[in-house]
C-alpha cells in the first residue's frame, strides 16, 4: 500500500470514529441504571437512616441500625447465616476444585458437554429445583423410601433431619451455585500450562505437592472470583431457606424479606439491606484485592 | 507388581468418572425424578409405579392461575430480552471499541448488577417505587418487574457480547474500512456475521435469566404472579402437587432445549471445541 493510500485510509477511519462517541451509545443504559439501580440502592441507605412508620418518613437517626445490632435474635440469625454460607462455600470448594481439575485436564471430549450440563443446572428454574429436592429429602420422600426399602431406616422413624433444617439448605444451595464455583476455577486451571504439571511429576513431586505448589496457586484468581460470585450472594439467600429450611436455618435474607413484606418495617428492612449490601461490597473488594495481589506474584 | 501399578494408573480415571457421575446425579437426579413422577397416576410420592397418566398435564393446562403465570413470565422475558439485547449490545460496543475517560468506571457500573444480590436490587426497587410513587412503576406490577429485570439482565448481554468483540480480529474491520466500506456495510458484512452466534446465545441466556428471576418477580411484582412466584406460593400452601410436577417438567424440558440450542449455535459459530468452551466460559464469567 502506498503512503498516500495509507494516510487516506487512516483519515477515513478517523472520520468513521468521529461523531460516534461512546456516550451516545451509553446514554440509554446509563440513565436506566441510574434510575432503576443506583437510585433504589441509595434510597435503601437513606431510608435506613430515617425515622419511619409505614407511611411516614422523616428525621435522621441511627435507630434502625442500632436496633439491628442490639437485637439478640437478629444476631443469632446472622450467626446461623454465616454458618450456612461458610459451610456451603466449603462444600462447594471441596467438590468444585476436583471437578474443575477433572474438566480442565482429564475430561477429553466430554469437556464441552459436561460444561454445558453445568450451565443447564444453572438455567433450570431455581424454584423448580428447590421443589425437586423437597420431593427427594422429605420424611416421606424418595430418599427415605429408598433407605426403608433396603432396610437401613425403619418406616416408623424416617430420617427427619434431611429436610426443613440446615442440611437441606446446604445441599440445595450447594447445587444452586456449583456452576459459579466450578467455571471460574476451571477457566483459571485451563490457563495453566500442562507442561508445568508434567515437569513437576517427572521431577518426582507427589500428587499433594503438585496440587499445593502448582494447581492451587495458579488457580487462586479463579477461586477468588468464585468466592465473589458465590459466597456473597449466599448471605442474602431467601427462597431456599424458606422452602427447604426450618426454624433452625432461618437466614438474614428471610428476615429482610419479612421485615419489608410482612411487618411493613421499611426502616429496619432498608437498614438491614444496606448493611448486607455494604458487607458484600467490602467482601467483594477484599476478594478482588487478594486476587490482584496473587496475580502480581 | 504390575497389577498394582495398573490399578494405580487406572485410579485417577476411575475417581474422576465417579466424581463427575455423583455430581451430575445430585444435580439432575431430582429433576429427572420429577419428570417421571409427573406421569405417575398416584398423587403421593412413591417409588412404586401406579400407572401412566397425562392427567396432571391436562390439569395444569386447565389451571387458569398457572396459565396466566406462565404467560406473564413469557411476556416479561420476551420484552426483557428484546430491551436487554439492544442496551447490552450498545454498551458492549462502547466499552470495547472506544477508548475514553471513565471507561473503567462505566464498565464497573454496568457490571455491578451482576454482583449485587438480586434480593437487594428487588427490595431496593420495591421500596424506591413505593416511597416516591414512581409513575408507571407503582403500584407494583409486571411493568415494574420488567423494568427491574432489564437492569439485572442486560449486563449479562454486555458480558457475552463484549467477550466476543474483544476476541475477534479488528484487522478485518480495519481492512474493510481501508477498502472503502461504509459504516453500514461494515456492520452488515463484517461485524454482524461474526457476532451472530454470541448474540443468539446472549438472547437465550437473557430470556432464561428473566424467566427464572424469582427474587425480582417476588418483591417487585405486586399482585401479578409469574411462574416462579406461582410455584413458590403453591409450595407454601401444599407439600406436593402433581400439577407442579407437570408444569415444572414442561418448563425444564424447554430449558434443556434452549441450552441445547446454545450448543448448536456455538458449534456453527466456531469450528473447534476449545473455542466453543471458551465462549461458554466467557458467558459465565
């Protein structure tokens, strides 16, 4: 290409880019985000800081927040929530890390179909999935019937802890989020050069050394993404504990919903939402920071 | 000992297969079971088969609450998908094809609804609409559900389309411009063909997200019931209903078809399996 034609091309390219600023493309999405996302979340914070009865809001106060912090039952609910969320996250990592490894290095031609199955697990309707586990885990459920049939459980004393308690909540939540745990870790592992692992094997590194010294450090950014995507929303779960949990597994998300939809206590509901939101922001920032740090090393 | 060595060689393979099998059984076993039970004559859950019937499907069809809930969900999902596709594609172009100040901030804001829990978005929107009596969105209805769902869904489209836009070669775009292509020709002959599979996949995922979005439907829907909300409120009333089995099976079947559709689209768009896998992974991240 001659120099003249080259310059002509560049001018033309510049002309095409001019007049089409990104803000023209971004205006509609940003206005909608402002109105329907930023403004509602700000409102949550503002109402959380105001005195209010059902139809009347006014005057600034910390009452809503201090009530939340000083109510013993709320604290217990927070502890239960942290317990369920943490156990669920650990269960998912225990299953998800090996599964991601299998997908990345051992699945062969099954790799894509298995990933699509994980995607499907996420695309199935969550409420339908929760209901399906109720059918399996109930006192009269499939699992108890099967255990009775093989004689492991007597029909007079079916396993009642399977449903409407923490166990069911952890099981159902683990299955709900497994896609978001496995895929980021899988993506990080996929980027690892298999030669690294082979070299370590050839040099006599045992399985545990390979996992600890190569796989885990290099997959760490994926693990942090998984934690952001999974651990944080676990704290706001509402449908799962309502449908398969019991009084022993009452979670913050349920409390939040009840304050707003049933007690009509907007102030406390808003304050609790704002707290959860702030906490999730802090956790997300921490996980992000840690993952960045790791990449620098 | 050769036998022991052979077993040691086989062990990882066996363990991997067992792990995958158990995980898939736990993930899909219950759903498959629902599907089977939906054709069983008995109204109680039992392992013994008491006869094939399609009665529950007929019951489900004639249940007007259920039918209107499904229609509501379909209507909302269709509108949400259409709006999200337009907004999402515009955003994706802006973020990947332009360099401008605040680009990072814009990308962060657009991505935020993917990280902020839907419960918070739903509760926040409900309180906001109620508190300021936002016209058109309060009293809460399908309109408010649609509006809030767009906010939850279009960032997903941005993520999918932007991932594709970053991946494909800008060399072709530049060549087309050098050869004198107009902006329209550029879009029509260069960009769209490469983008089509991702756009279709994005549409399918957006539809699915909207259809499944229980939290937003529940908090922002007011008296309008969508399918997830219908199932939820039925379940709070009764432990097991054959028509939930039937309608759930039907919905799950459609969702299986949709994910299968994504697979076919990816197979058409990209030749090799590794880039297909990469596309799926982009979608999730």
